[in-house]
C-alpha cells in the first residue's frame, strides 16, 4: 500500500498480547529542575559549581548562530519527519530503535527495551558525512553540510568549556574534532509506556544538547527524576570521562528522554559528544578511585556489559582493587 510504504516512521514494536500493562509504565513528569546558566564569556566559578552539581547547565554567549541552528532543525525535520523510512534507511549513519536490541540476538527483545528514537550519527572527523550518499538537493545532503558547520561550532564551544574547567586539563582529554553529532527525532508514540531513550550516563568528556520545544528530557537529581524545560539555550552535560578526571568531583548526570507523546513530528534534538583522544590515559593526578584506562578500553567494557547484561555498567568497572 503506497501510503504505508511512504511513512517516515520506523517499524517500532508496540506492546503485544503478552500481559503488559503499558499505562503503568508511563514515564511520569517530574518537578522541573532549574538549571544554572554559565556564561561562556566569563565562566568563572559558576562553571565549576555547575559541574559539581547538578552536572548539567545552560550555556549563554556560545556564539552558535541562531539561523544555523534553525536551518539545521528544519533540515532534520525535512529528512527525519518527512522522508519515507525506506529512503532514510538507505542513508549512511541512519539508525533507529536501540542498537543491539534486535530479535536476532539471543536475549528476547521486549517492546519496552526499544527506544522510540531515530536519527543520523555523523562522525565529525569525516568532514562531509553524506558526500557518498545522497545526490545534491536531497534532504540528507543539506543536513550533512549543516552538521559539518554546526560541528565546527560545537568543537569550538567544547574546547572553551573544557579549558575553563578547574579539573585536570590535559589537552588529550578532549578530542573535540573527533567527536560526533547525532541528529535525533523522537517520533510521536501512540501508546504510553515506551521510552525515547533509556536512563544512561554519557561516556563522554562532555556533551552538548540542543533541543526543540517539545520537551521530555529528564535528569536524575538527588534521587528523583526531574524535568528539564526546553528553551533556546545549549545544554552542556558532563560525561563519565569528566567524572573520572575530576576524581568524582564532577557529576556524570544520569538522564533519559520520555517517548514523544505530543503528536505531530515528535521531538528533535541535536546532540554533540566529545571524548578523550584514543591514546589518552584517563586518570586523575590527585588520585582517584579509578585505575587509569583509555577510551577504547572503556568502550570495549561497555559493549561487553551490554552484550552480557543488557546494560552499561560504566566507571564502576574501573575501580581500583
Ligand atoms: O536527545 C536528547 O535530548 C538526549 C539524547 C541523549 O541523551 C544521548 O543521545 O545520549
Ligand atoms: Fe545522553
């Protein structure tokens, strides 16, 4: 049927007849968490304080042109919400659902394990991410150009934030041009009980989230899930590597996104992730609970834990004995 095959929505699994009560698993709204704002022109003590608690903050004076962000969101909407799923799937970097959660694996996959999320994963080290894919004029070509430009800004912002941190600023702890951008869409989800992205900490040094106005992002703060209000600022959250190099002084904040229930095109976000260089030995001069490790070691451990237990364990795997 033409109408069906033209749908932009990936084939997300709905709850079946296996006795689930999806409504009982609905992610509830939390009380809104007021986030600190750090001025990139004068980060001062506000930056250090925000990194210690809550581990996520809004960034002012970041210098990312508003029209670039607007054009990128428009291109993301064009590609992700207006293009048939089969065309998106043919593009390099496209993903949907939860990587690794596919029925061919030995563990059974429940609809509740599958994130209601799709997007493009773009490595900034490849300057023209879609160059070999779509013809000029295709929505993916436009997106690729814009992501490359946006990525330059993200790298600049990440370096300035990192250099202003009070923690160990060994240069190789931030490979800002080797990171990646993910352009996300959380498609409208017709039944409650699904996640947009499950609770996790980022494996990054730092991450920068740019979200539209749909809302749904939550962070774990003092043991409770709290809503992060959408707004026209960049959000910076610290990741596991920042926690490691600061000997736990900085918070790698657990966060998640509720599946989009707002209707329409769902929720869009542009996320930048920056990591240490592969050859950097991640450690803390002042001594820490963790043994020194490299990012490839950390990633291999995360992958092994996901394969074996279904979940990332993270820094706890690197505790000194
Ligand atoms: O889309 C968002 O706002 C957050 C996504 C996220 O946490 C991630 O991709 O690690
Ligand atoms: Fe994240």
